[in-house]
C-alpha cells in the first residue's frame, strides 16, 4: 500500500525538531529546480552550488523564525515558494554584481556524444543554448525571473505567480514578452559574427 | 483560430488537440513551435554541475550546523553576559542608593537666662542664711 509523501510543512516541522532525515528529503526535493534557476546566473557549477546552498540555508532560517507559528498551526508551509524566491533574488544579485555570464564551455556540455552525427547535433544544441543564455541575460529583470522559474524550475504559471507575488495573468504576460524578446535577440545574435551583439 | 492565437497558446505550453491540428496544417506555426522548443529548453547540466549537486545535501547540512553553532551562545558567552549584567545592576543600585540628607544646624548662643543673684547687702555683723524647706523622704513627713 503506497504511503503518501510527507508535505513540506511536515518535513519542516520534523527537521526543526531535530530530524536530520527530513532535512535531506526537503533538500533532495527542491535542489534540482533551485540549482537550475541559479545556474543561469552563475558562472561556474561551484558558484551555482554556493548560491543553491545559501538559498536553502536562508529558507530554513525563515522556517526557524516562524517555528512557533509552524508548531501552533497545522497550516501549509510555502517552503518551495520561499526557497525559489530566495534563489531568484540571490541569482539577481549575482547578475547585478556583474560577475556573470561567461558561458559554460561547449565540451563540458558535449560529454555524452560519441558518434559524429550525435556530436554535431549536440554542438548545435549547445550553441543554440549558449545564444539563448546570452539573450536571457538581456531580458528585463522581471521577465528574466519569470522565464527562469517557468523554464528552469519548471513551475506552472500559478506557482511562478506565487513565488514572485504577482498575478497569474501578469506572470503569463511577462513570459509572453520574454519569449518574443528572446526570439528577436537570438535572431540578432545569430546574425552577428561570433554571436556577440551590441 | 489564428496563427497569433496559436503562438500565444504554444508559449503557454498548450499542447491540446486543437493546437496540434493547427500545427499539422500550418508550416509557419510549426517553425515557431520548433524555435520555441529551442528558446525554452532548460539549461543543460554538465558533468561538473551534476558533481556539484551530488555533494550539495551533505555540504548544506554541514553549513547549517556551523550556522547553528555560531548562533548558539557558548558557556563563556553566558558567563560574560551574566558578569556584564551584574556590573550594570550594581552600578544601578549604587547610583539609586538613598543618600542621607546633611542638615547644618546653626548654634545660637542663648542669652544668659538667669541673672546673677545679687549679693545681699549685709553689715559686718550680719549673716545671710539661705533657708529652704528640707526634703523629707516619703513617709517621714513631720
């Protein structure tokens, strides 16, 4: 008989009561979307890991601060929204601090390709991805946040809206503008030798 | 449904039969869907990314424990805080202690209340006797 997975709230309460395993489950549950979100803003995997770690630590501290309320009420804990919101902010700060956007070397992306056609396909994919990453950098901050949460974290629009504290319609609207702008940017970058825009 | 409508629905991730039907008959929208697939592809994680993720949970746990240890005051901290508290309290008591009021009394020399008795004016053969009523002990009154 399948047992239901514990909710984020249950795991938070258990962790704050000293359950090490609950910590592991929570981190394991959200590490991939959080890492994917900050990866767009970080220049190296280590930097992305550091940002991911900070996002989790800040989210757990937020949970600890609201501990009495958490214990008193059986209400749902928006841990996912917290940690992703923090990740977006950390990523934004990282980008603002200007350390970002040398692209990941193609050879590290192309590790699984063995045969020549596969290698070419992977190379094209990597190039397209590099162009897109460069174009995402040029998006206005809100559009970039929405795009990253939707694409990298894989959130539905309702959750993107919850994380950013905006309406679902607003999130959709930002995403529409982001995609259209990206399309224009990528076309412009593709037309420029070396993919470097103005 | 127009191509603009389809674009909007594709952007929102709609893959309904209606959208697919339109795509089957519209090369422009198919091209847009392909382009969209490239634009909205998640960032590929490299082997180095996966390696960083593999140790993330254990490292985050270590960092959490370190933060908690820093946030928790040590016994030395408690002792220092208690000593500071005692010092502040004693300083407070010292400044708030009751102070005895100093009263300066002015001593005024009173004028002589009793004038010196005048010597009786007696002749050479006169004797002055001061006659007083004797004090008898109680019960021996004459």
